[in-house]
C-alpha cells in the first residue's frame, strides 16, 4: 500500500526539516553569541585604551583645553627704554586667557590727561587683576609703571611699579569673543623724548604689539 509507505517518508522529511531548522537556529545562536562576545571584548579593549589615553593625556596636559596662558615680561635693561617681551601672541575666540605680566621696572610713569582712566582694570573676569597674588580693581596713578591696554577689546591692565631689584607680577583672566587682530599699547608715558612718548613708546614690539584672535 503506497499510502502507508508514503506517510513515514513524509514524516521523515518533516523530521529532517525540523532537525535542519534546529541546526540553523543553533548555528545562528552560536554565531550571534560569538559576535556579541567579540564585540564585548573589543568594547572592553577600546574602553581600556581610551581610559589609558585619558590618563596619559591628563598627565601631559592637566589643564582645561579651553584655557590658555600667555606670559610677558617688562624688561628695562636697554637704554632705549623699557620693553615688553613676547609682544605679539594669538589665542582662539572663546578661550579663557590667563595673562601673566612680570615687570622688573621700578620706575613710575603716572598717567596724564585723558589717559588717567587707564589706572583702572577693565575687561577681565570679575573686573579684577591680581598684583603679586592680591586682587585689585585699580592701581593708584602715582604707582602706575605701564599699562597693557587693548582698546579694541575693552581690556586694560595697569602694571604697578616693581620694588627695586625685584619684580611685580600681574595676572588677569579674560575671554576674547571677537576674532581679529587687535593692537595693544602701553598708555603710561614710559618712553623718552617729548612727554616721554618717544623711544620705547613709539616703537612696535616694545610698548606696542598685537593680540590675534582666531575664530
Ligand atoms: Cu610702558
């Protein structure tokens, strides 16, 4: 009877089919499992590497990447007059700039006329600068030796007279929000010649320079 012999065959075919499905499901499962394991291991390795990179980076540069420090000195060794070192520098717009100015000049150059307003700190965070660590909003005019003034940025730092044979350090923090190239000048009459406005005061790179701000 053919029907009787067909049934087991069909039954056997269905069984093989089920078995095949099971094998495929198991294989897919194994492959997924392997893939997931590989992904987990790779993720752990990546994580370990990035943590390692962060630790290495922290050792090299422990500062906020959006802050930058610029340092200048005011030297007086030349007969031409006092001079700012590092007269031109560039920062990025939005960076918090810490500007450190160390002066060795023990001579005063009181501000006169319309320039007398430059004895006040302007344009810094919290409206202050520190003088040898002490926070101030201005310097008495008779004690002004120089200024670091960037009219285009509304920034003004009065630099007081340094004690003879020593230095004084002014530190100010500010954020520049306008891109461009801005001229800074000293407005204290610290040069030579008529009204002490010649010599260093009239020479680029001495009492005048530029602040570049990249966008
Ligand atoms: Cu000056």
